[in-house]
């Protein structure tokens, strides 16, 4: 029943969106088709409610509180990937509010915030400007061709929402920096990625500039790369593997982490153990750090 409910939910959303777009665009649809579609939507909603109630009841019989049972039922009904995507949007909106208020997320007192957005912000602003021009141009063209008001409204809303999402991504990367505290190093990329590395598990910190990263969050073997504008410039080597959760929920055990910081020297300074004031070229031991600079992928072996 759970599989059927999920499949019905995924089928209902695009069909309902298509009907709404056609109706607001002024397309004349046969009334029996509209009635049938709406009856199907109601049936799917009843199925979802019944499935949620059954899952909720099972959790309650297992001893869970109402709130815990509701969260568990929702988690079973809605796939993790969908919940994560919704979460990205919500965190992005919160980041916009923080950006306007000139505040940062998750930087406690005494911790060091390590920014990473500078390398990509200018490019994203140019991209955002092009999207705004496209939005205005599309509206002018649709008016010139006499497109229905409903269709123009739908396109305008979709384009405006896309602009809002890009703004949210920019804001999230600015307001959610990496964080170096006494207990951990928190490596982030906007609202999409968040990894906490305990300080005692860091064996070595190195500065190695790589301009050839592919993807933003990528795992190969036990190596994780969190890139900004295809760049990383810091490497953490760990004493033991740590579990990293990728943006859509996949987990990987990683032992080497490459990431980017606008000011890698400041990041290394924050990571340096107390009393260590100069580079240590010795072997990989807990708390040591080294500095190198290359234009190609660094050797980590």
C-alpha cells in the first residue's frame, strides 16, 4: 500500500500542474475530463491520508508519541530525496532572511567562520541578471504575440520563482560558511551539504590548490571533494573514515576531504593546534599541517 501511495502521489502532482496550466492559459477542456481528473486527485488524497493514518497508528502502537509518530509516518510516506529537496528550499528562504539581516547560520561564539562564496558569487550574479532579463523579455514577447493572461502569469511565476531560488543559493553560501570551532570543523556548501568533522580525527591539514574539480559534492573511493567554481584549496586527512551524507541522501565513508576557502591561510591558522606556530614537514601525525600549491589535482596517497 505504501508503494502504491507513493506512486499515486508522484503521478498526481504533474497531472494536476498540467491541468492548472491549461486552464489558466484559456484552453477549453471537456468538462468530463476535468471532472474525471479532479475525482482522481480526490481519490489519491484519500489514499495518502489512509496510508498516513495506518503508518501513524503503527508508530503509536510501538510506543511513539504523537509528534514522533507523525514525523515517522511522514518520513515513510514521502521519500527522503523529496524531503531533502523541500528542505533545500526552506533553508534557502531562511538564508535569504539571514542575508537581509546580515547574520550567519551555525557560527557559535568563539568559532571561526571560513567563507567560500567569493569565488562564485560574481558569476552567479551575472547568471541571475541574465535570468531577470529573460523574464522581462519573455513577458514582452508573450504580450506582443497576444498570449492569454493566464499563460503569461504562469510563466512569470515560474521565472520569478527560479530567480528567487538562485538568490537563495547565493544567500545560503554566504550565510552558511565553513566553521572551525574547538571541537569540530564544519564543512558546508550552502543549504545542500553539511559535514561535521571532529577535531581529534584530523591527522593533517594541507593547502593544495586544485582548479580541475568536477561537480560540487563528489566522492571517489574514500575521497570527498566539496568544490566551489570547480576549485578546492584545502585538504583534510583523517585518522579514520567518517560518514558523509551527500545532498540527496547517499552516504559514503571518506578519509580525505578536499574543500575550498576564500582565505585558506586563515582556515589553516584556525585549524592549527595550540602551540604550533610553523609548518611541520614531518609525516602525517595528528594535528600536523603542511602547505603546498599546485594547479593540478594534488597527490593524496
